[in-house]
C-alpha cells in the first residue's frame, strides 16, 4: 500500500495531490479517496454538461439562422455589427478547425461553450430584445438576460474546471446541477425531465467519503463547543463565574476576534494564589483582568491551535504529550470552532 500511494502521488504530481492531502488532513488514504470521489463527480457531470451545452448552442444557432441566414457564421452583418472582436476571433478559429467550406453544423460543433455563454453579455443586448423568449420559450416574466448570463457563466466556469481535472470538492455541485436543469428546462421541459431521470449525480454525491470509514476523522467532529470567550479586559471574577464542569477552557480573543491565548481553571487558581501571596493574603478577582493573568502566568506552553478540518489524530498527539492541555480548533478564517482538553478526553 505505501508503495502504491507513493506511485500514485508521483503520477498525479505533488502540487495536484497536495490539494486533496490538505483537505484530508494529511491522511494519504483519505486524500486518495477524495481524489476518486472528485473524479466520480466530474464523470457524473459529463452527461448534464453535455446536454446543456448542446441544447444551448442548438437553440442559439436556430435563432441566428432566423436573423442572419443559414450561413450566419459567414454573414457580414452578423460578423461586423453584432459580434465583439473576441467573439469574432473565436468564430474564425472554429471555422478554421472545421475546415474550408465546412457546413454550418460543423462550425457550430467546433464553437466553445465560452462563445455561446458570452453572447448573453450586455454587449449583445440587442440580440436578446426579441430573441430571449424565442430561445427560451419557458422563460418566466421575471427572468432577464442578465439572469441567463449569470447562469450560463457559472455553468461554463464549472465545466472548465471539470474539463481541466480541477477539484470541485468545495463547490456547491447541487446548485450547479440545479442551474443546468433549469437552463435546459427554460428551453425544453421534456429534455430537462429526461436529463434528471438519467443523471447519476445524486447517487454519486451520497458516496462522498467521510469520517472513520474513509480512514479519517476530522477534529471538528470531536471539538467541544463549551468554552468561555473572553477579552484581555474581562475581569477574573467574570471568568471564574463561568468556569464549570462543562466549560473548562477560557479562550481570549482580541478586538478583531483573533485568537490570543487559551487557559483553564488551574491557570486562574495559580494566578489568584500568587496574587494573594504578594498582597498579604488579599486578592480581588473583580479588580484583576485576563490581561494581568496572561502577563503573570505563562500559559503559552499549555495550549495550541489546530485547523478544525484537520485530523483528530493531530490533536490526540498533542494532548498525549507532556505539555499541551488544551487544543483550540479554528476554521479557515482563524475563528474558534471549539476546544478539546486532556481532562475532558472527548477524543
């Protein structure tokens, strides 16, 4: 297995595999499972993407025939007054690929999804003043050219990611699929129903590898949401009042919400004991703040922050060592998701 994994990593390239390895919290087996899942999702999308592209281009082709003739791709009026320079360049490349004297159908097949989706840009507003309802007979009155452009553009961007074997793990693929079905349905309800009936996407989505079954348990699934959020200005009396059996960690945040430190009841007791000793047995928690505690007690070696979407194994390794008593899980923005302590043993 290790030999095979090493071979697969070499074949895929480290930069490409690194995306899945990071998503898998450093677990190679899980990363490969995610890579295979990504490939299955991309494969499941080939049918819907093919249907929407062919449906869209055939519908626009029919419109252009009625406006500019059966050889609209050669029509000077269309080429010189309707198409923008980049559109004309794309069209000429398609004509070149199709071959000299090729039929319009060959040229249409050579044109990219970019060409068709770009025709919905504001530059082509005149084309759609009377053409939008022709191409999309099921168009609701509230749906505009801009709505179609947004839909077509997002589908096209997703199509390009799939075509270039890029990850789609973090994308809302169900929304993309819904847009595809909707766009096809605006042209033909029967075709949209046929697409939905034969699509395998919903089945594939349910196979996404998760948890221990995939050889990976993420830290977030084991984090306790019970922690005390404080600032450096919070009084120690307030902190002490909130510590209880469930809340055994105080997380200090700065004014922007960034993580500063984490400490527990023992750190508080240590500070109050030292303060009492220095003041002839007197201490006033309501007059002392978290800032004073952090300045007096070196809490740094006792806690660490780890990505919440990383492996729980990394947190366990920290907590089973000698120094770390608190692990703080954070999301991609640095916000605190939850905590794990040696004492709670939630792992």
